[in-house]
């Protein structure tokens, strides 16, 4: 079933996403999807469902990740899942694009976090103090244009491979609450948590701008996770050293965070 492509986000929403101020998601404009929809899930571990129970050993695909939850909510019994934990944009181009074709109706993707080495910045902040943390975050933010250039190339390839598809680009949640106290151990101090989140906002801003250029729909997950990051009383993100998926959404994060965010855009 071919469906009209979703419109790109308006500039004011992009700015709001960059500032982390989106309180009410835009209403969905695309038609409802159903059992005849040809759906392909792409991207990294935040798409595969790593961090939720029963994740596969190869790519960390969990039946409690948002792709499976969204497909089931729309009566889609089978779909193409090429997501894989650890994926960078080069992996999408080399290993995941083949899952798309002219019959693809819907694509979802999260990508860019691994290209930006987000985990390395968290480690620096946790182990090396405030000054080193700020230096690492400044360097990472300065390097984001190179990351978004790779994202741009990836989005171009997706459009070429799936010319009729509605493509939904999901952003990343902020990893930490910025409140003074934190019962989760180990965790960066309050200053470091704010710095790490500064990078998370900048990363999502760049991804949102790339999505808009490609004519894709950016789905801001950050408002849906607000109050539920690490250091909250009810975290939807695994703790800093929680194995096997530190700082990834848990089952509640995918079910109560990512799924409603995506549904707000798709209907």
C-alpha cells in the first residue's frame, strides 16, 4: 500500500526541539496505517529495543522495542526489522538499506548517536571531572556537523531506496535528570549531567534539521521521557552501568516513551 509522504517539520518546531521546550507534540497529519502497511524498522540500539527484556544476542532486537510495539498497535503482524545495536550511519548504508524497496510504506529510524560517540563523552564526564567533561562536550558539539553530514547521506539513500515511504526519524531522550540529588550510582554530578544533556539536545537538533532537509518527519522523544531519565524516581532509562544496556531505555521507556512519541506522529 503506497501512502503519501509526511510533511517535514515546520521551523518553529525544530527550534523548540533544539531547546527542549516541546510540551505538546504536533498532531499527526498522515493517514492511519493498518495490516497492509509495508513497514521497515532501521537504526541503532535505540531502535532495536536493546535495554528491554528478551533482546537478541546478535543485534539486541527486543519484542518490547518500539518497532514491534508500533507494528502490533497497527495490526501489522510481520515487518522488516534491520535494526542493530552499535550501528553507525555506515552500517545503515552497507547492511540495512537493502531492506527497503519501492513498496515500503513506512520507515522508522534512530541513528547518529554512535557516530557521535556519545558513550565516550559520558565516560569522560564520569571519570575525569567537570573541566574535562566540559572540554569533551564542547569538542563533541563542535564535531556534530560532520555527524549530521553522514546522517544527510544516509537519509538521501533511504529516500532513493524507498521513494514512496513515510519516514519517521526518532530522536534520542536525554539520559539524566538534572536535579541536585541522584540516588542512582554511579552517576555524573549535577553539573556533568547538565553538560551531557547539553550534548543530547544539540545532537537531536542536528538530526531534526537533517530530517527536515530530507522531507522526513522528526519525532522528538525528549518530552515523553521528561521526569523519567536516570536519577528520577521512576527511570525509563537503565542506569549508568546496568548491563547489558547501560543508558538505554528499559521496557517502560519503549512502551511509555518512544511508542507514544511515534504514535503522536503516525496516528
